[in-house]
C-alpha cells in the first residue's frame, strides 16, 4: 500500500510533463515489482547492508510465506527502502572494486561528467556466429569488438547490472553506419557554404527592400497591399 501511495503522485507528475513511458516502467520495476530473480546483487550476502541480512532468509519476500502470497508467481521483495539500499550498496561496491567500469545511463543523452547516455554506447549481447555447420550473420549488437568493455547501469530498472558495451564512436563494428572523419569534414564544409550562401541571399533581399522603400523611389507609390498611396 505504501508503494502504491508513492506511485500515485509520480504517475500524476509523469502525465503532466508527458514523461516517456520507459521512465514510468523503470520506476514500477524498481519500486513495485522488485522481483528478486532480476536483482544485480547477491541475495545470499548477509553483509551487503548492515542489519538487513540476506534476502534468502528475509520474511519480507513473498517467497518466504507462500500461504500469504499464494497468488504471487515470482519471488519479490515487499520492502522498497531495503531493496533500494541493497542496490545502492551493490553499485558502490562494484565501482570501488573495479574503478574502470564504464558508467552508463538508460536515458538517451547525458551531460558531460555524467553516466554515458544511450546515444554514446551500444549494449552488447555477444553470441557465437556458428549454429551447427552453418554460419549465421549476426546483427552488430551481438558481435564483439576490440573496444568491448564492462559497464554498470546507474539508473532505471536495470540499475546495478553489469553489461558489455562498446562506447567507441569510431568502432567500425558497432558504428559501421557512421560516416568517416573525412566524410564528416566534407559535410561540415558543405553546410558552412550553404549557410553563407543563405546569409548572402537574405542580405541582398534586405538591401533591395530598403532601396525600394526609400522616399522618391518609383516603387514607393504603392503600399505592400498593392494599392496606390
């Protein structure tokens, strides 16, 4: 019930600001569903959060009392504060143990210094290209590359999960559709020329208009409504 009361104002705010549905889904996953099978931390860890104990022996999970939660199929946590505290502790522990972990966000873009937005990395699900005796063509996100590295999700429903990513903007495997530096430079030069040409055309039109509107000019006998003065 407490989770539902917290959910209502969030849902109302999301409607008011027209938040993306993924935001709402991530909040529901992290604050209401809280399925233990999908947690990034070790459910057997007694010391992850001081005084909380392990999830395996916790009476606040639905799987601990199946008579009370007989209609709940998946084992879930019923304590949002404890659940979030364990995820936070797991994130801190993981980043301290491996400072080289790339920090990524579930948001599309991000500010400098913040976790990388989805527009700056590709999450990988690497698979082998062979199935029996046949070679299967894999999509880019299922292929590895020299820049592949471990990353930790810092927000959203997958907060705390360790995944494989490629964040190299020049990677030819995962950014194969990205133009080469030479092509980008050509496009920038062409765009600058287009803008200069447009500015010149606007300047010429303004000068012609100013000349036409000068007193005594042959065209000044007419107003812009095409009627005589």
